[in-house]
């Protein structure tokens, strides 16, 4: 699990679970975070992943067009 946002969300969910259940397993994972983090994997359907990647490409292309069209960058 490498995406910083995913790591933050996982920690948030574990903290929330611990708060509501007082789970010893959740507490152990959070206390030993560096040990347990590499054991987590993100499961995502292949087609959904393709859609997300395409959205990222489109967003980057839009930013590039906006930068190219920016009046302050024209010579």
C-alpha cells in the first residue's frame, strides 16, 4: 500500500474501529504500525482501476492545456 491517502484512510478506519469496539487487534496494529502496514493490500477491480487511471490522465491533460493557454506564459 503506497498511496499516502490510502494509508491515512486505513489509519483513520482503524482508529475509528478501536474507538467504537476497543479492539485489541486494532490497538496492536496501530501500536505496531510500521510492522503491519506492509501486510495490507488494496483490492480494486481491474476495470475500476482503469477508469481511475483514465480520469487521472484526463485531469493532467486538462492542467497541461490550461498551462499552455495561460496568458502570462505566452511570449
